[in-house]
C-alpha cells in the first residue's frame, strides 16, 4: 500500500486504461488506416487508367501530407475522444469518489491514464502511417514519396494530438460536466492564439509598412500546429508548410507537455465534490463565461479599431448597428453560458456585475492594439541603424492573390 502511494506511474492501472480505451483505439486505428489508403488507391487507379489510354506516364512526386490529409483526424477527433472517455469519471460524483479513494496517489492516477491515451494515439498514427508509406513504396513505378515529409508530418501530427489531449485533460481538471469539458478545452486550445492573430492582423491591415509582425517569431501562427491548420483552412490560407515545419512540431509538443504538468497539478488539488458542477468555484465560472463572450467581442473590437487606426474609415449607421448587434450577441452568449451550465435563473442576476469586467477587457484589447500602433509609428530608425531592407509583396486578399515564385525569391533577399 505504501509503495503504491509513492508511485508516479502504475503499470497495472495503465494497462487497465488501455483495455478501457481499446474499442475507441482499435476503431480509430482502422478508420485512420482506411482513410490513409483511400487517396493512394484512387490515384493508382487513375494512373493505371491513364497509362492504358495514353501509354507511358511519368513518375509523380508525392509529399505525405498531400497523400494523407486525413491524418489530421488524430488530433481533431481521436485525441479528444480518448481523453474525454478515460477521464469521464471526473464528471460523475460516484466515479470521482471511487478513483480518488483508490490506493494510488493522484499523480500516479493522472499519469497512468494519460499514458494510455498517448499510447493509443501513437498506435493509430504509427499503423496508419506505416501502411500508407508501404503502399507508396510498392507503387514506386508511378509515384515517388518524399520520405522526409512523411517523417516530419508524422512527428507534427503526434505533437498536435498530444497537445489536444493534454488541453482536454487540463480542461477536465477544472470543470465537471461534458459540456464545460468541451467548451473550456476549445478555449484553452484556440483563444490565446486567436487573440494574437486578431491583434497582429489588425495592426498589419492598418499599417502598410508592417506586412508581417514577426518581431517575436515564436508568436508566429505557424508555430502552433493545431491553430495554424484550423485558422488556415477557415481563412483560406495555405497550410502545407504546417506539415513540413518541424519547429512548429517541437513548439506544439513543448506547450502540450506544459499542459500535462498543469493538468497533473490541478488534478492533485481537485476536490471530488467538483464532479457534476460546471466549475470548481464561482471565480473560474466567471472566467469561462467572460472568455466565451470575449471571442464574440473581438469582431466589434476589430471594427472599432479599423476606424480609430485609419482616419479614412468612418463609421456609418450600418456599421454602428453591426457593432451593437455583435455586442448584444456577446452578452447573450455570456448569460447563455451561465444558464446552460448552472440551470439556475437566479445566477443570471449574480452574473450581471462581471459584465463590467467584459467591458474592461474590450477596452484593454483596443487600447493594447492602439498603443502598439502608436509605438510602431514613433519608431524611426536612423540610416545607421538600418542593416537591410526586404521587398515583401502586399498579400491583402489570400483568395484572389496567388503567391508566385518571384515573390518568394524576392522576400528572401536582404
């Protein structure tokens, strides 16, 4: 008994968690493997048909992310599903009491369960990737697979999957219902990068001389595999570099490990009574509903800043109406989250004072962007301080503008 209390990892509990997750793990591996082979088989059939009609065809070069785009299922679907399942006892008082009363210490419980999630993710990614790569190698007469791209893509998707799993586990340690598990997980994963993205995009769009805010490279969107892929697809930007940028994989993995450490600390301090409740206390409950509302508020903040930073833009009546409607929606989201999670109408009145904090957050965001704008405008280097100059194309519209080889080559010249 004493030895079990001192352990940080319990093999017996780990294997038990693997058995609990075997249905999801096996199904995920099968689905990802079938998905990984769909496109190769389709391309092979097309090539054989073309060869039968036209004779000899050339060898096509293949990058792995283009050959297996369904590999993103590992972090989009599999990682959150495994984590929500294995830590589901945190949402039920009876299950929470049972696990917390086990002879294992809290750290051993957390790390053993999370290791099971990581193992199934590794199995699903490894099996689907290996079989896919073997297929491409067997069809070398018609296709040439870039093996370096396969290795980097595998590593980046594994890092992204562990990042999402860790974020969900962290969220489950500070919430107690499935709904709040999902909402807080999304906030942890997307909100920080969304704030940075909106902040930098507003500055870049209102300052012709600032085409890329890369003063802090680590804050570049490409370093976070998950958010860069999702935001890139939503905004119509190219996402191919995300699969091939190993630096992004290392960064995402490091942040994921920090989430694991934070989740373990919170898991140790979590009270069993939190199960079934939206949040452990009212402060965190207020933080969650403020964060949800702030996501909506970013849109009117951007509209206001577009006028403040650019004198040529003037707010007309339709713009004012649009801003007011969005702020009303943000308030509805604010109260809606409170009502859905607590199911108590009286709590809506108790949530009213915190709307002042939401207003301050909006002012802080607008003021932060305006302060950065002023700081950049007043930064005037002397001729001696300028070491080099780059010519960067003005890619305002990513849908209509196609970056050329000339643009890429020119930007590299200093």
